[in-house]
């Protein structure tokens, strides 16, 4: 879209030019004797040509201004995409680190007093790490007992279940992740099926 102030200024300028040209044409055409002078005729033709050129110039300015606005808008959208998804590869490389920290906490012996300080340190490190990546737009896919969604889940196996309806996520084998609304890794899940 063209900036309205620019458009109004151009239109106002052109209107003033046309008004002046009209007055000049009327003055040149209304001579006392109404004698057609070849010089006056040439002047009139030149003034008409000038008015046409100014109209063409106005159209060109409007078209170029609109094109510049479109380029600015497209560039702003591209920059926004770069900011949003520039971290995608970096985040993807960090996912194994998150997985390893979570696995360490899952298999660690919480009853062992000598390891409790280490486990607590790992928990705090993981929490801090997750808080940081979540601030950057990363979301985890970790819900269970929800309908299977092939857009965000990858079914590893199907298990018969009397407790759940068919096609429900029973367990998460590996969390999936979404970055700013774009899937960067699907969740690996087991899915319920009806008993035969």
C-alpha cells in the first residue's frame, strides 16, 4: 500500500499544476481578436504535451512507490522468518543433550544419599536449560492419553489396551519438539489399539 501522505501530496501537487495549466490555456486562447497565431497554437500543443507527461510521471511515481512498499513488506516478512526459524538447526542439535539429561535423571538412583547432590545438580541444570530454550520458542510434545496425531507423533508400536480408546498415545518413548509452531522432531510414541 502507498503511504497516504505521499499519495495525497502527489495528488495535491498534480491538481495545482493542472489548475495553473488550465488558466494558462484559457488566457492564451482568449485573445482580443481571437486570431490564431501559429506560435500560440504551438504553445498550446506543448502545454498539452507537458500535462500528459506530468500525468505519466504521476502514474510512474505512484507505481514505484507501491512497488517500494511491497518490497519493504516482503523484506520485513523475510526478516521475521529468519528470526523465527534461524535457531531451528541449533535447537535440533541441542535436543540430544536434553534427551541425555532426562535419561540420566530417569535411571539415576534417587535413594542413594551420596548421589543426591549430583542428581539435584543435574535437575537444576536441565530446568535452567529447558527454561532458556522455551523462552526462544521451543515447545515439547510429551502429553499421553491424547489422540494420536500423525503430524506431531511417530508411532513406534501399537499395544492392545482395555483402559484406553483406540489410537490414543499410551507412552512417550522420545519427546518431540516444536519451534515457533514448526515441528522439528516428532514424538516417538506407542499407540493403543482395540483388543482383538
